[in-house]
C-alpha cells in the first residue's frame, strides 16, 4: 500500500461523497488534504465491517515500521 493512500468503508464513502458515490467513476484516485497538511489518495472502498466483529474501523492507512 502506498504510504499516502487510504482505503475507506462504504459508510464513510457515503458520508463524504454522498448517496451516489458508487456512480462516481473518478472517485478512486481522488486526492484530498487532511488537516491542511497531508495529501492522501483514495485507493479503495471496502464493505462495512460487521457490527459483531471485535475490530471496528472505517478506514485503513499504511503505518511505517519502526
């Protein structure tokens, strides 16, 4: 995964890009700025994590190894 990429849940995609986010052909690859300092590129949208899962998350970003 590219260090400046993000994968988001379907719920998060709907929240930020609207009800018809699936119809936006150019959604993947969109770059947006976080906290006015970090550019992140949307690389994937995944199904929402089931509510009964012990892990709950809405996005995945790469973390640099120490």
